[in-house]
């Protein structure tokens, strides 16, 4: 499933799903899914899925998977996968997958997937 990280946490087993990063964490095994970045991190192996950016980056082709946002960005088409938020954004349609939050946000509909770890 998905693992949501905050500050300094380490990613566990998310080889098949999404990894949401916060500050300074490094992406581990996310070769098959999405990588959500926070501040200044670099995207690693996300060749098969979505890339989530931090500040000012634009989402590319993530129509079928996850969209990870940083600051003030709006979620687009994530009806089938996960939504990763940064600061103050609200979760939209994540009925089928995981919701990864950043700072102070509360998890909404994650009944089928995600693990929220502060």
C-alpha cells in the first residue's frame, strides 16, 4: 500500500504502491508506483507511474495513478489512485486508494489502502 511520511521517517515496504515524502527523506523502492516529493528532493525510479513534485513543478502524465502536490497546487485526475498533499490542500477523490498528507492535514477516505505515519 502507501506509506505517508512526515519528518525524518523512513520508508518501509512500499514496493508496489506510493511513497509520500516530506522534508529531506529519500525515496526508496517505488519503481512500480508514485513518488511524492516535498522540498528539494529528487525523483528516483518512477518510470512506471506518477511523479509528485514539491514547489512549482507541474504534474505530468498521472491520469491513471497518483498526483502528489506541494504548495497550493490543485489535485487533478486521481480517481483511481492516491492523492498526496503538502500544505493546507484538501483531499479530493481518493475513494479507491491512499491519501498522503503533509502538515496538519487529516486523513479522509483511506478505508482500502494507506498507512498514515507521522
